[in-house]
């Protein structure tokens, strides 16, 4: 699913989005509630400019509710509007039209002053691959739409989807590239499944996850794998998980790859509960 974003793709994606921004009033920037900053495109502010914007903290069902609250406060302090949503179930989506309208109120007031009848708010969804853009569009449209390829350059006819009376959405989202900046960002993207496992070594990703869980979600980790000693160094905790799960090679050596696979699968299928992989205090 993931594509290699080389500069040509990036430039093209950016051009296409810039072109479409001319048609819209408000941008819905979709991020993963578990990693709200790491799942943003690095150039989003530059690309969106001063169009009004709403950040949707998606996959909230998979994120730690207490940390999501902290993120809501983080963005509010920076005067950035957010809505916490679950695009799969539809939870939180009903607040979007009202907030979109509020974000456009200056423009609406100007129309009223000029004697123009205000029209529906027009919005475009932007986000990195896998963040839930198609799921969200389908939910808002209340029907199943074809999934767009995760690549810029597929030009299709654009259509407006009506969401109630006061909101219209472009039916194809803007797909932007993820951050490749530093290793931690890469690990966070990989743990949550935003980038494919082939991109980073999944053993490294799982080891990162164990280190983080040991620090932040010790109880969940201990409970899931029936661990005794969480004060041991992360590598020993990792090995203990492997042993507990029977990930052993001939001769009794730990099968690290197998253990890594189990750990990542468990995290992604929420066997350790709802977890967030970055916190405002990490920044
Ligand atoms: P994209 O267009 O941005 O690339 O993302 P897409 O909608 O394809 O969603 C990527 C994956 O994330 C899908 O899972 C989708 O079901 C899931 N998803 C989207 N929003 C939410 C949400 O709010 N909560 C949860 N829990 N999951 C969400 P998948 O495994 O690829 O497909 P499937 O198992 O749902 O069929």
C-alpha cells in the first residue's frame, strides 16, 4: 500500500492539493490520535497557508483517552480547533459541520454584508496514507465509495459530497507524505501501522515499542505477558516476552523475529488496550 515518496511525487501531490484548495473554504486535517504530531505531514502548514483548518484526531477508539484529552488541550492552547473522532463507528463526526461553519464565519458574514446568500461550507480532507481518510469520507457520505489509490497523480473527476445541508466535501482526499525526519517519528508511524513494516526493520520497531510500553504502560505490558520484573533492561523484558510466548529456536535461543511479530500484532489488534504512542510532554 505504501509508496515510495520521492521528491517528484511530493511536488505533484502538493501542486494538486494547492489547486484544490482554491475550491474550498475549510481544511479537515486528519491525524492519528495515537500520534497526533508524528502523523502530520511535515509541510502541512506551508501547504494549507491561512485557510481555516480543523484537526480531526482520528482512531480515537485506539488511543489512550487520558492522553487524547491532553492533546485536545495542547491544540486548544495553540488556537487550533480539533475534534476527536472514530471514523469507523462515526463517533464524534456529528460535531464537524457546526465547527466547519464556525470556522468560516468571517467569510459567511462578508457574504451576508454583500447581500449574497451564504452557501454550504466546502471542505477538503487532507492526511497521510492510512490515517483513515477513505473511512471518514464514506462515513460522512453515508455510503460506500471507491477507495482512491495512495498515490498522487490519479486524476479523477471530483465530486462534492453533501453532508447535511451546510457542508460539502470533496470526494477524494488529499494524500500527503508522512514525516521521515527522525527515527522516533519513524518508529511511531510504524508501530501504529501508518507505514509498512518493510520500511523499517520490524524487530527494531517492536523493540522501540517494548521500551516505550515499559516506561508508559507498564501495567498493560505486565498483565498481557505475565511479566514479573519490569525493572530489567528493555532487552531482557523483550526476551522474557519471547520466552513467555514460546518464541524459541532450536537449542532454546530466543526467536527475536517471532517475538517482534507477536508484540506488534498484539499492539495493533489492541490486545494491550487503547494506547497512545506520543504525549504532549514528549515535546
Ligand atoms: P486512508 O484512506 O487514509 O489511507 O485510510 P483508510 O480509510 O483506508 O483507513 C486505514 C485503516 O484504518 C483501515 O483499516 C480503517 O478501517 C482503519 N480506520 C480508519 N478510521 C478508523 C478509526 O477511527 N478507528 C479504527 N479503529 N480504525 C480506523 P484496515 O485494517 O486497512 O481495513 P479494515 O480492517 O477496516 O477493513
